């Protein structure tokens, strides 16, 4: 038993980002559970009052938006950020682990992940506030907001700024090995990487802010697209097809399909 444990830990030593993968899996489980509970509670109302209960091939549930308090909405956004955006940060997390001495490796990776998700939470405050203002103050319908968000995401997929941001997401920086300089270096790298990811994926995450974190199927589809773009060789070739799909989805939502 001791030998197998040693082999397992030796293998995990080559994959220092494994705690991040566990956090991602846990976030998906929590989001799926919350979505299931919400669907069970809202099913009678949806069947009785929403004629458009199935949106775009059942990927999008009835658009409730960021209901509840701002704190509740931000908590859902935080879980969604872990589930959707931390996967593309795993290579950067591994870079932090490999470039930190063993006794402070977990601390360095925790610092990087915390700052990285913190950047997405700051972005979430802006997006969720804007989404609520457009709904409550301006009076825009959720379907109109979603159609516009999908159209903007489709257009952003075709810009050179999107391509440049995706390319920059693969870059790393040297990290000091020990001391406060090491902590500061991890934090700076997390801010830089978070900013790169926001530049690349902001439009797709705005779509999720409009729909809400109950749309698990749509969340999974967008996460798969982001992972393909950021972590695979075919990523640059996916921009045009994904833009076409987003444009078609925008049209279908606008038509009430």
C-alpha cells in the first residue's frame, strides 16, 4: 500500500495543478445541484406562464437573469467563474507550481487561483450591475438582452483583439522562487493572466450573466468552446464556426424560438 501511495504522490507531483481540477469539479457539482433545485421549484410556473420554456434546442432555460440579491448573484458568478474559467488557467497554475519550491508550492498556487478568480469577480460586479440596470431601469426584456449578448459575442469572435488575447493567454512569466517577491510575482501573474482571459472571453461570459447560472447545458457548451480556443491547436480555426453558431443562436432567440 505504501508503494502505491508513493507512486500516486509521485505522479501528482508531475501534475501540481490537481487541486485546481478538484475545485473545478466541485464547482460543477454545486452548480448542477443548484440548477436542478431551481428547475424543480420553478417547474409549475414555467409550464403555466412561459411559452418559450425551451430556448435554442433546450440549451437555455427560461431567462430569469440574476434574480435574488446581488450577493447571491455574485456567489453564483463566482462558482461559474471557477467552473468555466479556471480550466483554461490550469496550465498557468501548473507553471506556478513547477516554479515554486516544494514547501511553498500549494501556497503559491492557492494565491494565484484566488487572485485569478478575484479578477473575474470584479468583472462580475460590473457585468451583473449592468445587467440589472438594463432590466430594471431601462426595462429591456431578458430575451432582447440575450439576443444582443449573443450577437456581440459572435462579432467579438471575429476580431483581431480576440485572436491576440487568446494568443497571449498561453504566455507565462518568470517567477521568483521564495519570499515576498515570490508571492508578489504570483499575484502579478494572476492579475495579468486574468486580464488576458477577460479580454478573450468577456463576451461569452456576458451571455452567461444574462442567462444565469442555471443554464448548465449552455454553460457546458461555452466552457467547451473556451477550452478548445485556449488549450488546443485547432483553437484559432474555431473562431469563425463559433461566431456563426452564436449569430444563429442570437437570431433564434430574437425570433422567440
